C-alpha cells in the first residue's frame, strides 16, 4: 500500500502489530465483558487483525465457537499461526471484508469489533452485514476511537508531521477518529437498523517506562514508518524532539502515560 492517508499497510506490519497488544488489551477486555458470551454461542470477530479479541474469547470460553475475519491476509496468517501453535480447537480465521461477509443470515449469536469499524471502506454496510448475520436477540460490542484531540499518540505524530509532509501522506488521524464525534456512531447504528444499544465514552492508557521506550516501540512496530522514512534525514531528529516535548506533559513518577479516549457501543438485534 505504501504511504497512505487512510491507514497503514496491515499486511506489511502484521508480524510487528503484536507489539501494541499489551496497550490495547484493556479495550479487548471491556469488549468481552460487554459482549457477555453464553455457553454454545457462535461468535464473530470482525477486523480481528492478529487474532484479538477472538483468541482471548476462545481461550477463556472453551464452549464458544469463534470465527475471526480480517481483510489483510498477512494479519489472518499471524492469527491462524497463533491458534495452531496453541492448539486452540474452537476458533478459525478467514480473510474477508466486513462489507461482504460470506456467512448465511442468522449465523452468529455475538459479534465484536475492536477499532475496525472506522477503517472499513463502508462502515454502514459493515454494520448492516453484522445485523444480517446476527440471530434475533444476538448481541454486538464494538469500539472506535473518539475525537482527534483525544487520540494522543496519533495526534502528536500528526501535529509534528503535518507541515513536513504533503497532505496525502499525513498520519491518518482523520480516518482513525472518523466515527468518534458526538452522534456519529449513534446515527450510523440507527441507519444500519439497530435500535437497542448504549454507547459509553471510555479511556485506555498506554504506559511506558520512558519516552525512549515509547519511541522504540513506535519505530519497531512500523505503524508510522512510511511517514517517518519519507522525511528528509535532516528533519527526523526534529520530529522526535517535537513529539518528546509534547510527551513531557504526560510524563511523571509512573513514566509516560498516554490517555486515549474511545467509544464502546453494545446492544442487541431485535
């Protein structure tokens, strides 16, 4: 995919994405709680990436049957490898877009999606597909990032890079937070046919021993490597220092603690 204003090349960074899993784990836990799975449920995890929260569900609830899908074949391969190595029998992964699910109507009792909906090419169609494949009374839980000013780490990168790169190559702050504004997710769910749902505003904190630890992860994961590598060598140090200055406000006795707000929606299909 190369440089993109929409999202990273998930196939290329699939092997590195797990570096972020410890920081995202609290969101997965909140989604599992909101999903409230029951014995014997068929569960669909959309935009499962390298396998979460599908793997957590399958590990914690052996009586579930879990299906994880993702549009990036590289992500699916990593997730499938994990389940194979662990010998998890009640899970499978498939390469599939959320807009065009290959499953029959009324196939699932539960559907979950962690930070995928806002990245789909057609979020509304994806929600309609969730509704189609959920059984009556089936429950869903999904998380999207909130507003640009509350997505701390990506906002810092955007502010540091926006005047140094062409607009088409800016970090994808707008795409990542496209469903986080007041009323946006609510209206989308209603348009997709959902009536029984609640949306909570929540915060997840990324915790690092220091700024250097955070920066090492940012570079190692490749999440913004295209943008950083596109910079002239003479400006790379300046970008790092600008982000370090911004991080000073979040640094204290506990190290670097980065708050990120997100919205968690959960509800039923009538």
